[in-house]
C-alpha cells in the first residue's frame, strides 16, 4: 500500500507527524494546491483532510479529484465534534471501511 498523508490546519501541527505519519500543514486557501501536489507526486494512496479546511468549492473539487485518482480521500471530522452512540458507525469504522474500499480499488 502506498503511504498516507494528513492535511491539517496549523493548530494540529505535528499531531500526526509525531506518530510517524506524513503531515502537511495547510490553510483554507491552499488546501487544494497541497492536495493536488500530493496526488501528482503519486507516493500516497490515502489522503486525510481536516474538515475545518473545507469550503463548498473545495469539497466539490475534492470529489472530482477522487473520481480521477486511484487513491482515496477521507475527511476527518472536526476535533471534539464526533459523538459516539452505541450501535452506530463511528468515524473509526467509516475510516476502516474506506481504506478497505481503497485497497479493493487498487486490486
């Protein structure tokens, strides 16, 4: 599997990098440029983007990029907003399902 990259705002600096993942610090104005660089580089197959960086325009462009790219893009929920309810799919379960789908997409 190719690597994965987290794109986060400045307030999450080093959060994922400390755990050994590649992390790109971005802003609402530069997130698309950063995403397109990652996609063109081709070394990553999974990109996780903090939802605080998204606007409607960015979300629509991400959908287009993902349709034409062999990798997967996952939107990370804003920290502290995810409520875990018994019996419902949480973000972790959604992420695992998405990564498994990505693996099947490559096969």
